[in-house]
């Protein structure tokens, strides 16, 4: 399955499954943790996609300083 971050408006990250078009909403906490709101199927891969997105954002922010 292919997952993609389709929207990021702090504190929300929306990840879409490109095969089923299910969208998963994750909320980024103040401590950087992710809470999931929505259907539970495919949760592991959707969460992994959101975490990878956050890591890329953090790396881009750190290298831009």
C-alpha cells in the first residue's frame, strides 16, 4: 500500500492511503507524540508515514538554521 501526507496544519497531519483513499488524521502533541483519530485499519503504515514526515520536517528545520 502507498501512503502519503496530503495535508499538514499544525497540530494535524493527514495521511491518505492511495489505494483505498482512506484518510487518517494524526494530532501532534506538544511533546512531539502522535495521537491517531479515525479508522484503525492500516494504522501502522499510516503512522510510519506521519513519523517519517515529521522527521523530514525536523531535519529541514535543523539544516536551515
